C-alpha cells in the first residue's frame, strides 16, 4: 500500500487484514516497511516480546500498548492476553473459511470442520473473541486433517482395486468375492466421509485379493484320476498276460549349476535361487510352480524367464497350455545315482 500524504504531518492506519500480520503458535508478528518513523498501536492486552530494531519510544495509548519505530523494515513480535481481539478472531475465521472451501472443492466431506467453524462464528457474535479465534484455528486444522485422511483412503482404494483386477486376470478367483465385498464396504465408508474406516476396509480388501487362489476343478481331476486308474489297470492286465520285464526307471540328468553361475556372472540372486530350484526338480519345472514357490508376480516371472532364455540358460516348452521351464541341454550332463 502506498499513501500520498499531500502535506499532512501524520497518518493513522487502522487495519484488519492478515497481509500485515502472521502467527506462529500464540505469537503474532506485525511486519511492515515504512519510509518514515512509524508509531504502531497494538491490540489491548498485548505484550511485546521482541522488536526488529531499537524503538524510538514505547508506551500506552488509551489502554493499548504502542511502539514508535524508525523508518525501514519493522517487525514487532507480541502475544495477546486471554481476552483476545475482535480483529484477530476475524482473521482466524476468514482463514478457516478459505481452508475449508479449498478442501470441499476436492470432494472431501468437511462436516466436522464446518461444525467447528459454526461454533467460532457463534462465539464471535457473543464477543468471546479468544474462544472464536481458537475454534476457527481448530476448524482449519480439522479441514487439513480430513483432507490427508481422504487422500490416504483414496490411495488404499486404488491399491485394492488394482489387486482385485490383477487377481481376476490371473484366474485367482477363489476368495476374490470376499475382497470385492470389503472393497464395496470401503467405498461406502468413503462416500459417507468416514475415511479412517474406508482405509481399513480397503487395506483388508487388498490383502484378501493378494491371498486369492486359483479355482480347482475337482470334476476334471476326478475324471483324469479315473482315466489314469483305467490305464494302470489295463497295463497290469497286459503285463500279467505277457509277463514282460519291467522297464528300468529313466535316469535323472544332472544339472551343472556351477557351470551356469561361472559362465554367467551377471545373474541376479533371485535368478540363482530359481535355477537351483529347477535343478533340484530334475532340471525342469512348470512356470506356475516357480511363481508359487518364490511368490513372484506373473509379470516379474515372465521378465526373468525371458532374460534367462536370452542368455541361453533355460528353454521354454508349452505343455497343455502351461509353460515348462527347462535347463538348457548345454548345462546338462551325466546321470544322478
């Protein structure tokens, strides 16, 4: 603000604006830059705690403390007594109103903060300015807190939704209905503004989705088992008739793990553990067995297999719609006893 004095010998400025003041806890700070000597009158009941420079004069005027400061940048630090002031209460109320409006624009329910603000207005109208100021500050803090809680709940909802989608894509539908029920409850809590419960239910939904398993078709298993039993019975009958000698068991092939590790120093620790598991499984294992054994996401396992196939360490073969991962022939040799 610039003031043209027009030859006047003094100027009196009465203000009620946050532009000249700020607050840290219970400490108020007046901040201004003047080209001439300034006499600053503080609210009634104020106590000056610090000044930016040596004052020209300090005294009391009409029951309010005042301080005369030299030209230049001026900072006056002061606290207000328990009575408070109308001006400070009004600033706090306007600040709270702006904070609540900003949070509501994001679609967040601010009923708690609005209730505190209504109490602040009532105290202000009754002349209880210190109480009004405190309630307004509480309303502002409540708006900020509920905004943070809503953001946290929203992130939890997104994580749970992604986990459920991934489980369904991977065919892990056993137990998935529980996760979906928890997610629906979380979304209801969020719509009602109960962000703490929304986050709790969303976290449970995420965990349930992560624990979902593939459905087992017991009819197919029973049919396969029955067919296998028939085949075994037929073989026994034929064997009983022909009395042919039993064939020797197919020897297991040794895997040169050390040769793999020595020849590929760039292998990661998890690569080595997976290769050790395949070697202990006779040199081959299905991809889903490897994923379950090491709790690997489908995409992470796919990238690992592609990387080691490119290095010539493993081979992939499709059997009945499943991927069989085998150690490359160049790393096999000899027979296990």
